[in-house]
C-alpha cells in the first residue's frame, strides 16, 4: 500500500509500530508539546533516522514520528535523503499516556505553497494575455489551467459574443485557449476569452438601440415648438379665470 493511500487506521498502526521498541530517556515536556499542538506552531527539527513508513526526530525531549506521507506534498521515493536534514513541522497528534508524538510537514508545505501561489496571482496585471488549457466546465463558466498551480475562471458571459447556455457547447476539457485577465481579486483570476475575439458585425446593435431608446425617453417631440412668451402669459391667465380669491 502506498503512503498516499494509507487510511487513518493504517497510519495509526504505523505510528504504534514505530514506538513499540522505543523508550525515551530524559525529561519530556508534554505541556509544551500540547501548546505547540493547540497553537499550530511551526517548528524546525532535524531528521535523525529512517524507520518503517517514515522518519523520526526529537522535540522537547520526546521522540517524534513523521510518516512518509507527511514529509512532502508529493510521493517521497528515498527517505534516507532526509536524514540529517532540517525540516519544518507541526504537531499533528500528541498522547502522553502512550508516549506518542506525531509530526507533519504537509500542512506547513501546503501553507507555503498557497502563499507562493497567491503572490504569483497578485503579480498578474489586468489586461495580461495568457495561454491556458480548459481544466473543468461548470454551468457558470470554465476554469482555465494557466500552469504553475494557477487557474482562473472564464464566466459563461465571457466565453463568446453569442449567448452561451452551456459552456460545454463551446469548449471542451483539455482544449488550449488564449485568455485575457479582466480582474485580480482575493487571490482569484477573472478571465475572458471573448475579449480576444473579433466582434461580429452588428453584434452591438441591440445595445446601441437600447441606449438610443433610453436617450429618447422624456425628450420633446422633434416637431414640438415652444410657445411665445405672450402665449405662455395668456395661457396662465386663462387658468386663473373663474377662481375666486378670498
């Protein structure tokens, strides 16, 4: 069974086996360990040796086990390459009664990767044209893989000039596309395919007609003539006829 497919029961068994023949000597600071666990503190430790399904180190006088599946974000082929190496970990599990300390690099590495990804996205300027590949299709649009763990969304309204009811009618997964960055916000990219397409002739006519209709609303008829000043006075006088004032 590969480390990536280990269940929690398999992982627990591997941890127990790694501690079966081991007994720590010296002072163990479990109170500090539990504080690390509660605060998700990032710690630097040195890998000391390889054991079954992982490696071991010491933290606060306590032997800690790091499963192979928690050493990296991808599969680790050679555990011996980690011996003597300093790595950053977090406490994953701590049980004083069993003298059991489980550590993990994965959460630290994932947080670092996410931050690096966020910085790369924030560095992309709106208006940038990028090459990508359709990663997945959703009713509301298409996710585009831009490489380097970066992807963005082309909203259904930004796929083509014509109305698109289903992105799958126009695009297919794996298709290579060129996109323009419309917006970068909160670590997310808003993209457009339509912005790089040539606008079909007359495609803006409905919008132009709607604007013209809005401009005409409330406007005076073209053949309407303003009355002369004396006509305005007479008309106002006619309105006052028959009205008695106290």
